[in-house]
């Protein structure tokens, strides 16, 4: 770990009361940064801030709510006066099953939160003077068929393409990259492994599911100046699953 890599910096991490978002915030604080985290539940955010310490503050709200975004950027302006990095981590998946069976309302909501909200967070962050880099948290389901979470995969494929578009539009001022994790042991993903973890892990050459800290390190790298000549890329973090042939 490169202690001090984020000294003096301020990073906004959406969807960070727990799981991958929290692990990213924790990593950035450990490397000297300050973080503003968001999430839907105030009590969960309060617990996260208590664990992260004085380098963290939080604003509760829904990722796709314009009033929430406005409150977040007002908070950043008041408490920090700067914004260096953005991590678009907030995401939902309220529907499981084949794409042809998804309720159209659920499909629209997935796109609103996982894609359009990420665009809006980015637009507002740029308007607030974002100065260094962005990382979008996508998914391995965005680069291959994803049985049972198919439309979530559609949304993450869109986020991966949005990453490339924004990287082109915002260069050379800002770098924009993404990570695409496979199954990580979080509350969000537990339907994919709960009660069958050994079976699920057997699909991975590294013989285990991911942990949130497996994602936070690569995110911190992509945010940092160690990745100064990397933009528009999506890094697969999948325990080697994508190198195995199908069948």
C-alpha cells in the first residue's frame, strides 16, 4: 500500500455505506485522503463514518435524486472547497431472471440508477471543479452473458461504454476508467452465492469469491497518479474466471 498517495485529496464515493464502496473509502482514507460518502440509509452511513474517522463525512439520499446530488455538492463546497476524485459505485439490481421477463419499470429503474445517475454525478462533479480522475464500478456481467442478472448486465455494459465516451470527452483534463468485478462477498451480491459458496467459488481459478478489499486496491490505483497514462479502460477483477473456456 502506497501510504500518502491521496494526501490532501477529496474523493466522493457513491453507495459507500458498506460493501465495495465502503472498502474503497477505507482504502483512500488509509492512504491519506478525505472522503465524502453517500448511501440511502442515514444509520448505515453514520456507522461507516464512525469507522472511517474524521477524514470522512456523509450525505444520505438516493443516487438518482437530483436534490440529493445538489445537497452532496453543496456539502463538498462547504466542508472541503475542492473535489479531486469521483467513484461512481451506487447501483441496484431489483430484478432477477431473463431479460425477456423483466418488468419494464424495473428495467428503467436499473438504467436510471446504474447508468444515467452515474452520468449525472459525473456531470455535476465536473461542474463542481473535479480535478483528477473518475472510476466507475461496473461488473463482469457487463462483458458477457449473465444468467439471472441479465438486465443488470445490460446496465453495466452501458456503464462500460459510458466510461469510454467520458474518457474521450474529458481528456486531457480528467481520466475516466472502470473496474468490472465478478462475484464479491457483499450483501448486494449474496443471492449469487449464499448457501452455495463453495460451488460458486469453483468457477474461479483462484478458488474463492472476491472480497471488497480485492476491488478497493485496483480502484485506488486507477484513481492515483500511478495510473497517470491510463484512461478509458475497464479492468476485470474476476479471480481468473474470464480465462476459462465455456463448457
